[in-house]
C-alpha cells in the first residue's frame, strides 16, 4: 500500500496526470468548437432553404395567376396597351 501511496505522491505522476487532463480538455474543446461551427452552418442552410421555399411558393402563385384569362387581359391592357376590337384607347398627357 505504501508503494501505491508513494506513487500518487510523486510529482512526475501528478505532472503526467495534469498533462493528460489538459490534453483531453484541449481535444474535446476543439471538437466542441467544430460541432458549434457545423451547427451554425446547418442553421444558415436551413434559413436559406426556408427563403428559397418561400420564393418557390410566390413563383408558383404567380405561375397560377398567369394561367388566368383575367390576369393576362390585365397585363395586355396595362403593359402592352392592347384593346379589344371596337374599343378606343385614350391616354392622358402628362404636363
């Protein structure tokens, strides 16, 4: 029992144990930092995915709107200045 007790009282053994603890702490803290970095990257990607899904939803709504006759007529009248047969287009002059 005295050899075991004297072994733990040795400064070299305590130095080795202390170095081992520091090494393990360093390795785990480095891995933890990498895990946090990956989680941050995943969060950014998830936010980008949500934004793209919203863009897709808006574009799908616009696509459906383009398939309606009333919207096509509205665009033709407002942007292309088209009129139906027997209609007269009046435009105001800006001063």
